[in-house]
C-alpha cells in the first residue's frame, strides 16, 4: 500500500472522539500535524499549537479543508506565560480539554565533549520541561472533569541512547519517566498518561541528516522503510481513543529497529 493510500485509509471519518477537544503541541507540521489530523478525523476538534499564529492557522486549515474540525493557537512550549494563555484561551472557547499530546521537540546534536550547556538546556527545555509546563496548565481542567488522555512523544533514543544526542536522549528518557509518574498520580482522576517512542520517522527533523547516516539506520529497520508521521499518529490515536485500562506505558513505533 502506498503512503498516500495508507493516509487516506486512516483518515476515514469516524465519531469515536466526537465532541472532544485535543491539543497537540508543535503541530504546524510533521508528526504533530499527522496526529492532529488523525484525532480530527475521529471527530475531535484538533487544536493546532505552534510557535507562530501563521503556522498554527496553516495546520488548522489543512484539517478544516479535509472537512474536520480544527483551531489554531500560538503556544511556545518553553514559555509558561504563552502556555497558560493558550490553555485559558482553549478553555474559554471550548469549555474543555479532553486530550493533550505533548509533541513539540527539537534536536541540537553534537558529541558530548563538544556539547555546549546552551545546547543541552535548549533541548531539555523544549522536549522535557515543556511537558511539565503544558501538562500543569492543562491537567487541572482534566482533573476537574474527571477525564483525560495525555500522550507524550518520546523516542527510542530515550531508551537506548545515541552518539551525538546526549541532550535529546536525556530529554526523551525524562519524558518516559515523567509519563509514568503522571500516570500514577492521576489514575484516580480517570486520566491516563502514556508515551509513544518513534524510531526513524521521515520529517524535517530527520531530512537534515546526511544520506550515509540514513543508510546506516535503514540497515537496522526490519520492516525496510522509514516511518511516516501517520505511523506515529496511529499509536497516539490508540491511547487517545481507547486503551482506557492502559496507563504509564510506552509504545515503540520503529519498524522493528530495537526489538
Ligand atoms: P519537526 O521538526 O518536523 O516538527 C517539530 C514541531 O515542533 C514544529 O512544528 C516546530 O515549530 C515545533 N516546535 C519547536 N520548538 C517549539 C516550541 N518551543 N514551542 C512550540 N512548538 C515548537 O519534528 P518531528 O515532527 O519530526 O518531531 C515531532 C516530535 O517527534 C518531537 O518531539 C521529536 O523529538 C519526536 N520524534 C521524532 C522522530 C523523527 O524521526 N522525526 C523520532 C523520534 C521522536 P516550527 O515549525 O515553528 O519550528
């Protein structure tokens, strides 16, 4: 099945998430946008948040053009004021937040001995501390409603480490541990918190890698292809739509690379 056909199949409309509101951070493009589309196709209103209103609105338009519901909002996940403003705006507009996907992330790769503190801090702030900030702003509303589905986008690198990615690996390992802790603290409020750990997914983040690095990865992928954003979206959809007896878990979506 071609990627195009696969995406079309997965975007068949359903009503599983009808009347639900789903925030996806960093979803103007890439994996975040694919997740937002998947949730919107199942009936949710997808809140596309990104660094600029322009990018958020462009992502939201892609979804409304498909006939689904979406709303664009600015949210810099490293900035508490921006995060709180976004959460309050969504509560004022829709009155609820049922699903939160902490997706925004960056890389700043270099070998450990050359890594500058600012590159370490930028990655930890954007990939890990952001989950603390956004989840704190949102979970109080989920807690009052006695319902919530939180999914954090981690990485296989957070489970195995990787040369040149000390900051990234630490941030993603932290995301997995934080997911488990939130899962334990909020289970009694009917809020689940899980993680998805993608392998090599074909997005702007990986397109900047050198061809020889990509070839090297490909050798270790039994399914014989790089992942597509829609592959990750499918795992997020499971945690967001069903899986009510599953919490604190991490699903690996890597074509079998680390089995
Ligand atoms: P992209 O670089 O394609 O997209 C990242 C998105 O995050 C962009 O929309 C970007 O906005 C946004 N973003 C960056 N910084 C911030 C910020 N401070 N506040 C809000 N939004 C921000 O990456 P992917 O789609 O590939 O990655 C998505 C997630 O998946 C990340 O957490 C990544 O670590 C994870 N992942 C990706 C893998 C891959 O192979 N691609 C593998 C494993 C995990 P802008 O466009 O304005 O820069």
